């Protein structure tokens, strides 16, 4: 009887360790929502979820944040059809608030797979006459929907501090003339290769153009950074159509189709996969 007891105890232990209990909900360990932001492939906020090339780039507390070497940026929205994501830099200047300058930096892998789109405009303010974008690299600055530096300096309460007024005498009359420092509308590539110290501009802001800035006052611009990302083609559609969630092995980072706990967990698809070609 004693031997029989130990045999069943051993069998129970081995079975429990090898086959963990199924969850009542049958859910995969990948969360699909953070705050009000849906989390779909290629992104993930849990270990082994999404694509490994975006591993460690997000943090979900009450809201979703995009993490880079220069800081943590709140995700405003993700458009999975256009492959774009909008984030906001809480430490940048806007038309209503002036903040100390800093650099927006991405890791090397981020520069390759998720970087600011061409609709994201970096506006550099209070640039000195020694600035590279004022001299040798002035061609890096471009016109943005007909807006000018003078418009920004006069319309934005946060930037009026840079306006200087001096009297100009013509004949018997004196006119006060307002002058503003140089500013530059440029792309991410400029601030990626040259820091704010090298650019010699004291502040910056980012605006999402999208063809909607013409005729819109600076106070009503869409401030933020639109990131464009790439989606690796590794058979995720096949996994999703079989009822699974696309992820990867945490150790090998090989693609893994995570299935409901009530199902098998093969590498590419779940048991609900339909072999009818018309389903694709």
C-alpha cells in the first residue's frame, strides 16, 4: 500500500508539472488592450507576444507608452491599416508651453522598423546664426503648407519671448521693428544625425502634417510624432485565421502561434485552422 501511495504521488507531481491546468476562459497570455489602445500584431506588451523586433519597446501601465533611449512617449493611437502610430512627447515645446530642449532618439533597431513618418515635421526654434541649418545645411529646411517662422513667433504665446523690438528712425518718424530668430521646419533625418546642441537651436516641437495644416493656425496644429512601422511577413494571417495569437518563443524568438488553452499549441496554426483555400 505504501509503494502504491508513493507511485500515485509521483505520477500526480509529474503530470502537474508537465501539463499545467487549463484556464477557464481559454485565453492566451497576450493582452489585446492597454487603456483604450488595441494591441494587435506586430506589437505586444507581454513576453512572447507580437513580433520580437518590437520586444521591449512598449510599457503598459494605465496607458500605453512607447519607450526609446530618449524617453517614454504616450501612444495616442495606432492605425493598423496604415501601419502608423501617433505618440506625444510630454517634454517638447508647443504653441502654448515652452520647455527645455532635449533630443528625440531612437535605438538602431527602432530606426529600422518604426521611425517618424514623412508627415512628421520637426520645427526648430531660436536657432543661432551659427546653426548648420542656417548656413551650410539650409537646404534641410523646407516650407510647411505656407507657414512661416514669423507666424509662429507672433501667434504662439510660448514663443513670443524670442521676439525683440528695436526702434528704427526714418526722417522725423520712429518705427518700432520686431525681429525674430531663425527657425527651421525639417525632417527626423536632420535631428537624427545632428543633436540639438549641434543644431544650435534652443527648442523644438513636432507636428503631424498629413496635408491638413494649410490655413490652420499654429495653436490648432496636431502636435505629436507619427511613426511608420513595418510588419514582418511570417504567416501571422494563417495563425489568426486558425484562432491563434501571433507571438514568438521567448528564448529562440522563433515565430509561435499561441492558441487558446483548450487547444494544442503548434508552431504555425491552431486546431481551428480551415484548410479551405477560399477562406484566404
